[in-house]
């Protein structure tokens, strides 16, 4: 997040900067695990026909994480005007 001081992620390294100390590496690892688990949950929701939402500021580096990009690509979603619109019309609203 850009709100974290000192910075622990960047646009180039959304999963965590390579120069982090052990504490911040663990913090990023936990955050990445939570994101991966959330994406797995969203995937299951969509597969069974349920809608869901994912809130995070557009400035969050989370949107650039490999797991998120793969999820968005896989479900042919488009990031537009603070909303993720799925091909079949379901809306994923962002804060």
C-alpha cells in the first residue's frame, strides 16, 4: 500500500520489495496469502453463480499482484471507473 511507511510494495514489486527486512517480508507474505485466499473464495463464488465484491482503493498495489491480474484476466473482467464488470453483467464494486 502507498499508505505504508516505510514502503513495502511498489508498482514494480506489488508482492513486496526485494530489499525488505525479515519482519516486512513476513508482513508481505501474510498479505499475499490473504489476497490469494480471497481470490480463491471469489472464484468459487463465481463458479456457483453467486456475486461478490472486492473493496480496495484503486491506488492499492494489490490490483497489480500476479494472482489478482490472473483472476481478472481469467474472468475477462475490466477495470473501469472504480467498478469491475464481469462479462456476464455481475458487478464487483470497489471503494
